[in-house]
C-alpha cells in the first residue's frame, strides 16, 4: 500500500519459476516448477482454477496483448520449448513457433508487438531479440530485431518511457541497457 506489506492470501500451489500477468483486473498465475500445467486467477478475494496449460510451462514469461494471455517457451528437466500459445478467455490456441529455444529469457509488449529477449539456451538464445506483431492475416512470423549487448538470461525487461529496458541477468550481473 506504499508503506507496508499485507498478507493477502495463500497461493493455490507452490509457485517457483512460473509467470504472472494481470488481465481484466485479475491476477493470473501460470505454470511453475513441479506445477507446470496449472493456471489460476485471483479475482480480489479468492483463487480459481482457470485451465490446464497445453504443455509444461516453467521458467518462461507470459504477457498480455490485446486482451489475450500469451505463454512463450518453457523448460523442463528433459526439454526446452519453442511453444507460443494464446489464451482467449476460454481456450489455449497454438500460435507461431518461437525462433529458438526460449526459457529464462524476458518478454514485453512494446508498440503492440510481443518482444522476446535473451534466453538460457547456450546454443542460440543468449543475445537474441525478436518481435511478433500478433497477426495471422499477413502470415507474420517472428522477426529478428537486434542482438542484445550481453547475454540476457534470468534477467528482466520492462517498457518505460517508450523504451525497452533490459535489466540484470545471470548471477552478479548489474547491467541495465535500453
């Protein structure tokens, strides 16, 4: 509340390595280590199960674009994922395949496009930056935007003052770029 923390609720499951977004004033928690197909929402007074995620979703971000939730990539002990699914309020639909194995990277919505940045994929993801405009009509795919100035994994990204900022990353990383 600006001056102190107040306990609100107990989460419906152990939540480590999952993702959270806000859609229509409700908090959605998606996936997590050991709970990778869970999807719950908080309506301000209680948690409700919403859906079963279409695959093992952990250690990757989710975003909201045009009133839909998108889950991007993922990781399990035996697999990495290039999955890209959309929740329209009632079902999950597979969208495009991501351009590389994406987990422990960052994602933001910027200029009405989804941007994925970095990854923990040593083979091809550390410095990637791709965007997707969300459309199907023109056959759009993920488009390379730039090479990041450093390997962004376990870092975060935010949009502030109409710029994408990348923050931190691996252990002892104090980088901040836009």
